[in-house]
C-alpha cells in the first residue's frame, strides 16, 4: 500500500492497482484544519457516500469497489475504488440560489451562462437544477465559473453533454431523497472519470456535507442567508471566538465537538433512514 | 444510459495529459525563451480550456490524476468557490 497524497481531511493510497480513499475525523473551516477531531465524522461521511453510491447506481456507475475490503485500521473511514482517468472539470449542480452564484445572478441575470428568471432572491429555489461547472482551482484567486460551452470546448461536445446530463440527473435523484428527510441540497459537486472500459464514472465522494451545501428544509426562508446543516455549527463557533481565520485554528471545546458530531450523525440517519452505531 | 456511455471515451488511445500541467509546462518554456508570462492575465478557466483544446487537437486527452482531481481538503475549495467562505 502506497500513500499517494495527504489532504487536510482525507488521504489517498494506492493498493494493488486500486485506490483507497480514507477520510479522517479532522474538520476544516476557512481553509484551516482545526486541531480537534470530530469523532466518527470520517466514517459518517464515508458511509453516507457508500449509501449514495448504492442508491444512485441506476443513475450512474461509480468507482466504488468495496467498502469493507480495506485495511482494518481504517475501519469504516475508507473505501476501495477504481482508478479513474479524471475529467478536468468540477461538475456542480445548483438547485437554489446562494453564495457566489447569487452575486453572478444579481450582476448578469445568469449563473455560468445559464439564464435565470428575474426576481429571484438569496435562497430562492431555481425553476430547474442547473449545471454550473468550474475549474478545479483558480490560480488567480478569483472566482472561475465556466459555461457549458467552455466545457464543450475543453473536453468535447459529447463528453460535455454527458457531464451535464449526469450532473443534473444525480442532483435530482439525490434532492428528491433528501427532501423526504427534510434536507435541502442547495448545491453539490461531482467528480467524474473514465474507467478502464471507457465508461464515464462517478468518483470521489457524493452528496456529503463536504461536497454539498445542505440546508434544513424547515428553516428555509428565501430572502436571506440560509444556515448549513452541519459544518455551519463549527464555522459559527469559530467566528464567535474572535479567531482571525488564519492558522493555527482554535481547539474546539467538548460541547461544540459533541453538537457537531450529532449534526453529522443526524444528516446520515435522516438521509439513509439507518441508525448510526459507533 | 450506461450503454450510451460506453465507447464515448475519447481517450481510449491511452494518451492523456493534465491541462493544468501543460499550462505550467508552457510557462516554463516561455521563461526559457526569455519571456515573462504572467498568470494574472486572463483567467484560469481560459487557460485550462485552451490547454484542453490544444491537447485534444493533438490527439491527447485532457485528463487528471485522481490525486489532483479528488478534493481531499474537506470541501474547502468548494466552500470558497461556491459560497465565498
């Protein structure tokens, strides 16, 4: 087993030609990894992805090989995956207007080149989910939304159509499910790659709170900022300490750790309908 | 739907290259030629789209390695890009 890369929250290993994606219990806010882990966070997010991979398998093939054939020390925090040739586009679906998409809409009436009706406000539900791809990162430090045509120019028209259609299809299926659980998926991102058979395949994680913005449906009130379901708790607490958002981050007190863990657990249980056992 | 996705892989020839790395390579070549390329001109997306188009038109697929594509930082970049956190 070879350690390929260590991120702020997850690690990547290669094992007999497969990839092992291993999530930690670390939590990061404002680009800083905080020193206090959230117990079970890595396992909760990993197992939520596993559940989604299974429940979305009719919509899209995925890279999951096994959630159990992993080194025992990783427990439920790891999955064994196919190695994919990754498409160099981050595929984002938005069902609601928020964040930088809101700013773009207010300035241009569009988001990533998609025209939206007038009169939408912060938190508004969009008439249809939209595909708003981005580059993986920006080396200018500026926002880098791209349009469907940009994607088509980059990866080809056929691939771009597939990426767009799969992204919105996964979002729709996922959002239908979370709606039953009282959770809104404001937006979410997917990573796709080609498998060894030439099939466009869903990779990375799917519909977790690290790859999505979840809002509690019973608190949804268009016209102002919405509160994220889980990570917002740590985020709000960190700001309340007067921390300047630069390293090192503050240690998280026990009460906040427990409350945050409960939020992650609640998201898992509400979406999957399963009971989480540590 | 799965069948439709079969054989759409334009990269089955086996040649692939990371367009982000191509941009770095081009910058290095330009510097070697005495030029001073500056990333503050234009945008990342234009550079990556341009690099991807160049690769495709040379019969090379624009692709990324999993460690470069998968977000291992807990959604930090996503939160930043999407919500300005």
